[in-house]
């Protein structure tokens, strides 16, 4: 069976991409061939390390002209791929924008078209005119995707309701596919903790708040550094470890300087070894504005960390699968800091809980393969 995954601008090390790669890595390649198409410049093929990884694993990776730059070329290139390769299934991972690609897949005669919701809102925070126009377009796509897709998948109930509607979730038309992880890889290890802390040049007594996420408006880094400022004032021997990169990095660095905490914030950037970095943390703080299902929350819990999550309807609570999570309302950084500092930070092994809740990739990837074969 041949399946084409459609992704947004590029392959970066983020939550959605990690989910996709996890399932790709554990797919039975004797039964299923998964290829990828990126709505991005063709230079991605030579410059992107994830693209190189996929190619080494036997996947085909196509880059089509970015739609915002050349819609006509984008359409013709995508249709050519479908007509040349004859895919059994097209599976979009682009949230609402997937309606555009699924419509083209229908035009090319692809009978099985899957829309996958990874979020609970559009990736737009700025309310400027350009974004308001784009928001209206995305809302149109969100409604159209329900008729262009033949099958619906979501990472959580909340993500399914947002993209496909409450009724479709209620009646079972939306398949919930957990953002599963390699539980062995993310379990806590004391030796790794010492090794990573040594590499970060921090001692065992240093209190480390951790966060993993792309530096974009959704992840709410501005509020995160405000929380850390309050923590640091109460506990001087503390640091903030930021894992990830993005367009807002310069702005976040500037804010840290303004708050006087820049020297105590570790901007780690992107890495292939995220699983190791959780070991160095003492708590995990995740104040996102909206989330379909924060995969890093699952990873952090698997590592036995205490986690602090936004208490908002826009953030799926389905990522709370152990008693290691506290929820807090946005707005008051000092309240977050006080809650964080009054909590017991002792690690707890919750691996079995993670597995029993359906978040182990070994088991869940088998289910996804069986699903593809059943519908195709």
C-alpha cells in the first residue's frame, strides 16, 4: 500500500513532526510505503536533515512550490506527483489547509483521503489585517475539509471537535490517534541526568525549569519567561532550559534581557536528543495558548517530571494521563511561580501508566497500520 503524507512548509523538529516520524519509524514497511510532500522550496531536500533521514529510510520526499508564492505551480506539481505515483491514500497533516490538498487528491482520483487534526486552533495570534484575511480563509478551509476528506483522524477529542465538529466526534466518525512515544527512550535515568547537567555546566543543586517547543506565538514563551523571572526571584539558584527554536527567538532573548534573567536562561536550540534533556529538568512548564495535544507533555510525564499546563478550553486536557500534572490559568506569573515552588519534585516512574493509556508507539503503530489496511 502506498500512502502520501502532506505536510506544511517544512520538516522541523516540533511536536507534529515528532508524532509523524514516530509512526513512520515503527510502520511495517513490508506492508506500507509512506512518502512525503512538503509545501516548501526544493532546497529543503538538500538542506533538511529530517528529509535526508527519510530518504535514507527509503521514503520519497517531494517539495512543491510554496502555495503562497506560486499557487499554479503548487497545484500542477502536486497533481503530477499523484498521477505519477498512484497513491492508495493521501493523509494530510496540515490541519484546515488540508482541504486544499484533499480536493486536489479527489480530482486526481485518490479514493481514500484522510484529514488529520493536530491542533485546536489556527496558528495565528496577531490580529493585523493580513492575518484577519488569512484567518477567514482558514475558517473556510476548516468547513470544507469535512467534505473533502473520506476519513477523519485527530490527536485528541478537542482537536477532532475543532476541525471536524462535535457531532462527528460524538458519532465516532473521528478516529483518535494518540501522540504515542517510545516509553523506554523517555524514562528517567539518573546517569543521563548527571551527564546532561555536566554538559550544561550546572551543578546538581541547580533548580531547572524546562520547556520544549517551537518559538512561536502559540507556545507563549513571553509568559513563560515571566514565570521564570518570578521563580528566580524566589529561588536564585535556578535556570530556565528552553529546548527549541523559531521565529520568535530574538524577541524572547530581548525580553529576557529586559527582565534581567538572560544569563540564567539556556537557549538550547533544536536537537535530536530531546529525550535526554528531560532528565536534566526538575519541572516542566507548558503555558501554551492552544494545543491539540501537547506531545511533549506525554514525554515529560513519562520522564516522571511534575508538569504545569495552561488551564484553558483551548488546550486539550487529554495530555493529562498521570497525576504529575497541575493546571493553572494564564495571566498571573507569580501564581505559577508559587505553585511550582511549593510542589514536591521527586521523580516517579509512571511508564506503565503511559503504556496502559495507549501512548506506547510500539502498540499504537500496529493499530495505525491495521487501520490503513482496513480502509484501503
